[in-house]
């Protein structure tokens, strides 16, 4: 198949994928409350959904999993937060939305991505610059659901733009704490620095407060009112602090020989889980569990590159990364599995079966068409949807996700970092294209069979050149379909200043 033919096929697929993968077994559309819980930086192994954790305790997330289906192969659309958040609301990948980096709190308003003006002489490519706001012209999930008479509310982190690009302009009736920043203002534990949102008590935890406000909002609704609520958690993003009593509790459980050994981070996970429990309790108390769909997923992989000062129970000092994503390679801000392979649970009454697990591959772009189709809301015209309706996977039916794309044209210098890249997952295979990293401006490639090599230790690109070529054609066709702004070769590249041995090596001390 030629690239031109692939482009035509993928261009059509972006518009039709949302319905063609649903299958005859899909449930009939039905009004349903939606609670979308998005964790921030929670890694694939930071709970008990995929592997049994030695340290982290998440009984409420376990409780949620017993009600629905756990996806072991769920992916965020990006290894960083804002691009993934945009993907949930639009059903589009970062290549199409133009939001490719978490810069939406910056004062500069840039609605379109661009290529940077220059790069250092030792860099082979010039990276892209992200859009800094999610356009209010887009038919977001929240707008479409609100138009059907649903009550809508957003609690927690947004990071897609301040006024006039806040949740209040994107289809939400309520937005708390109405904060555009990348994390909680100053601290998880009060006093906070939100300009118009204050603590109710000394040392109040922001996640406790968000859960309180969310449940108060639920109680304010008429019993016949259907609702869509985003509870997009601040947890477990930086800054790294937690309730002191929880930190002390986990100090007694730390084994400093283990990769996951931060009592601070464990305490943060604990507070996150407590908030989930409060939401579940309120849904049960209201008697609406049978007509409330609950989605839980993380916006990207776990943070492996910040180092925290810690103290053992007997007073010994040590340092620890926030967490570890092993056996996955890398973490947040990397294109390896640790950056994009995330925990996920979906409870959808009438579709999911309690306590089940699925190995189906899904992406955060898929929630947009799935939710809309299940609520009987027409997909908007002239809005390309990269996600696929995953109803069949929810129901435990046979489901083979079409090729899935991850676009990250940046290179933050964290462990396991790569130059600007794009990846495609197709079946068991994953191909990463590194822009302009080959000879004379050509691309270079990393190919992995994730079924045999989940830790991405063996690059098979030279062994399977035909597969590389075929999968790269998928990438090329998709990027053209999405009209993506791409990195370009650096005309000022100086080979004498090129240090490939530094690729994947952290710059700085991780503080």
C-alpha cells in the first residue's frame, strides 16, 4: 500500500473509527451519569490494579475494580499531562490538537503549535512549540453532554488554560478551585495559595477538600438530574508533601532496598485513594450506582525523575525517586512504556462485568467516542476523532484496537529521555520514530515486541526492516492526516558537538 493510499485510509479512519469498532454487540444508548476520575502522574505499578504493590495501599481503587473492568493495556495520549487532558475532552491526539506539552499555565496565548526558531548546535532536530490553550471552538465532551441537559462540574486540576479558556468556557457549570496551574497552589496541605479558594481548617488536604466539594455538588442536584462530573485529581503530582501522620505511617513500611521506597509518595497515593472512596460512598448513598458510569485513569506514567529527601522510622536519612515504574521502562516525560502505559478501571452498569480484567489496548482518546455513543449523542460533524469506541472491550468481547499513535515532539532531559519522537502501537508491536536522528537528517527507529519484551530492552529495528518500513508508513500517513506540525532537521547542527551518549541521561540532580 502506498503512503498516499494509507493517508486516505487513515484520514477516513479518524472520522469513522469511533463507530466502526463498536460492533454489533454494543449496548443500546442510554442516559447515564458520568464520573471521570483522572489521576495525575500515577504510574502503572502505583496501585494494585496490574501488579501487587509492596508499599502502596489503595483499597478504594481495589473496590472500584471489583465493580468493573481493569484494563492492563491502557495508554495516555501523551507522556505529559495537558496533552492527555485535551485528548480526553476532544477525542484527538496531541498531533491534531497541537497541545503537545504542559504549558497551558503560561501567560502567552498560543492557539497553534509551531517549530522553534533554533536548536543548540549539538542537536540534530529543532523541536516543536506547543499550543498553550485548548480552543473553545472545539466540541468538547463536556459541551456536548451539557447540551443534552446534563448538569456538569469540574473539580481539581485543569491545566488547559485560564480565563477565557477555563472549564466554565468549556461546558462546565461549576469549576473548583478554578485554578489553571500544573499542580495544587503551593502545597497539598493547607495553607494553599489559590487566589480565590481557601482552606476550611488548618492543614486541610486539597484532595479531602475536592472530594468534599464534589460530594456537596452531587447532593445539591435534583434526584432526577443526570450529571457529568470531572474529578481530575491534583494527586499525585508535585509538590511532594502529604499528611504528616500518613508519612509517619508509611515510614514503618519502607524497605530502602526496594525501588518504591518513598514514604511521602506512598502517603500521597493514600490520600488520593481516600478521595476515591468518598466519591464511591456518596454515589452509593444517593442510590445512583446502577446508572452511574465511573472511569478511572492516569494522565501519564509515574514520576521517576524527582528525588525526595526521606527519613526511615529510626531516623536515618536517604533519598528516593518519587516512584518506580518497573518492569516498564522509563516514566513521565518519556516515550517508553513507563511514560504512557497507565492504570485504568471502567465501571459501566449494563456493559461491564464486575471484577473482570481486559488486555485490550485502549487510549485516552477512546473515552470521547465511547461516552458519546453510549449516551446516544451524535459525534460532531467536521470534527476528526482519533479515538475508537471501545464498548466491545468494556463488555469483554473480542476487540482489536486499530494502530494507536503517540506524538511527543519534545525532549525533556529526564532518565530514559529520547529526542523528539512519535510512536505507533500496532498489535504486539511498537515503533518509535526519532525525528532526524539518523544520517543526513534521516529518521532513526526503535522497534519492540511488547508481548515478548514489555521492558523495551531489545531494539529489533535492524532485524525487521520491513516491519519498520510498514509501521513508519502508518506514522507518516497519520501525521499528514492530523496536519501535525513536525520537528525539522537543524541546519546549524555541528557533529563535533553531538553527544548521543547523553541520550537517556538525566540532566541536573532531579530535585
